[in-house]
């Protein structure tokens, strides 16, 4: 796989330019991630897609052995024991990746920062991960659109599978922006702000869904600590909504033992993805429903895939 970047400043500049250009353009093709969940196929499956119920053509296909880029974004602010467990699990996951998987490490506090540019050099990533601190405030909600835009630009630039993988432990109360919804009228027991205190969280998630639904890279999240209060449950449900929007997956860990299991499972999910590129007719509606069947030989396969996409950027 050819090196897609020459250095951090050029990398960031290229991403900004590409993202700006593609946000204004009508999409003529769309790439979605898909997985074979059940069934055996020694060769290449036959994918049969539809757009809004009408047959569509496969313009390109990348399988689990093809080149890929994984952007791992750390958003760490809390319990050191959980963070250490997550770091060790990520390092173990990196060690098992094939050489044609290029990994970049980023940090989300105070904006999105590139710690290592995507490369096959695992020792650089491991060193960056070990040096990570847990200082600062959560940044996932503020940076996830930028991270997915970077991945999207990479995917549109070259035929390579790209995924974004967040490792986070943030509480909704830790964000710089206040997502609590104070009671407007304390003397009124029927005040709606009493009944729906999570409304600001839901509004933020809804806004992000609209912003990322035209981006192609799948989002994966492992949250290291499940929290049971109402606002954090809304936040954690929101993370699951964001990942589903892009065809990815979220894992919210309820115990220390679940952390390495979740990270290992997400790595396996990322590396086993098929990347199906569909041709989009010129007059297709901006919001499309994607159907997909897959078969191998004479048998059908049980698959999962990203089923919705918005063709025009905002």
C-alpha cells in the first residue's frame, strides 16, 4: 500500500481541502461497510444492492484482506485502572493487525490532535498510546464529526477501507459545554424540563446525526465505564445512535473485564468489514435507503450493513 500522507501539516491541510470540496458536491457513488454474520464463503460474495428499492450496481468492492486505515481516537479523562486496561487491550489489538492495516493515533481533548500519522509502524503507535494522559475534558461530541470527515476524505481519495475507533470514558457532566437542562419553573410540577432533563443531550446527538449521515467511514466506540444516571444513559444511548448511523458499533463496558473483550471485538469487526461501493443515479433523492443481499455459490449469506445514507453534505 502506498503511503497516503507525507507529514502531519500536509496531512491536515489535505484533509481540510478534500472535506470542503466533497461537502459541496453531489455524491455519484457511495461506499458502505458490510459484514458477513453467518454463512461460509471461501471466495468473493455476490452483493446485490438496492437504492430506495431499485436495483443498483456495484462499482467497487474491497474485502477483509484489502488495505485499510484505522484512526484510533483516545478520549480519556477518568479512572486510571480502566484506562490502563484499555491501553493494553488496544496495544494487543494492534499487534495482531495485518501489515496492510495502517493505524493513526489521535487525541480528542481540546480539539482533535494527531499523535501519529497512519502508517504500518506499530512501535510509534504503541509509544504514543503509552504516553497518553487522562487529563482534560471529554471531547468526543466536539471532535467526532472532524474525525469522520478525515476518514471520509481518505476513503474518497483512494481505494482503501477507513474506520474511526474511539476509546472513551467521558461523563456527560465533564464536557466543556453544559448539557444539563435546568428546571425552568421549580414551583411547577408539570414543567416539561422536569420530565425531559436529557433534552439538550438528545438535541446534540440529533444534530450530529444530521452532520455525519453523509460521511462514509463507520464509527466504532468503546466506552470504558457505564453510568446509570439519566443524563449519562441518554449520552451512552446517543453514542450507540451515532455508531449505528454510520454502520458501526458501540460497546458500553459495565465492568473492567468487559474492556479487553469489547476492544478485541471491535478490532475484529473493523478488520472483517467488506467495503461495497454503489453507483448512484443522478436524480436519486438526497436521503436513500440501501438494501443489500449477499450470496456465495448457491447459498445466501446472513449479513449486516449500513442501510441509510444522505448523499448531499450540509
